[in-house]
C-alpha cells in the first residue's frame, strides 16, 4: 500500500534525474503558470484572453463582438 502511495513522488524524482536541471525548471515553471491560470473556468479564460487581444489590436472587446453576431 505504501509503495502505491509513494509512486507519484518516485516517478517525479526519476523524471528530474533523467531531465536534468533545465527539464526540472521547465516543469516547475509549467506548474506555476498552471496554478496561476487554473482558478478560472475555460470560458472565463478564453473571454479574458480575447479581450486582451482585442485591446491590443484595437478591435471590439470580446463581449461586444459576441453580442453583435
């Protein structure tokens, strides 16, 4: 039973040994970005990204563009 519970940790340690420092850093960076973005649902995140892209390109905000269709 204990071996089954410790398997994810052993697999992570093995991953870090095989991938080296750069691979481990990139993995931790991906986890950090995922945790920063995760509190939002998919539709909320897509609307937020579309609004930012529309603001940069000078287009209509995402909600107005959606309502216009």
